[in-house]
């Protein structure tokens, strides 16, 4: 459980940065070279490499160097773990919000009844 938690923490930390999210979003369409990933970002290549290193450490991205070109691809398993966590918690949050909505409706009804009795 601790290893899964650490992996999930690293995934969310990696996804916390907009530049890294943009890279992940691009990679969902297929593999890309580092220069392709860097092109739309307003940062230096060394900064892009630092972001990619964090994505690789989190397990979200895998890369392979062939000659002078490093090609990156998404690792769907890491995204799946985050998606599972979010889905599980979404159901819990929705139940809580439904209960809150029911409670607020009860209060509204009580208020309406009290106003009518005056």
C-alpha cells in the first residue's frame, strides 16, 4: 500500500505543473521527440529535460534514445492508477454532495412550512 501511495503521490506531483501536463497531453496522441515536446513551451531545452526527468521518475513517461534523438511515450499504467483513485473518490464525493443536497432541501421545506404557519 505504501509503494502504491508513493507512486500516486509522484504522479500527482508530476501532473501539478502545467508544462508537464502539456507534455503528457501531447504524448497521449503518440510518441514524440524531446524537441517536439519542447517546441510549444516557452522554456529552454534543459528546463524541458528537467520536467521530462520528473515525468519519468513518476512513471508517467518512458523514453528511449536512438542515436541523437530521445523519443518519449506515455505509460498508461501510471495514468490508470491516478484515474482509479480519482474515480473511487469521485463516487464518495458525489454521495456526500447528494446527502448535502437532500439536507438543504429538507431545510428549505421546513422553512417553507414554518413561513406558511405564521
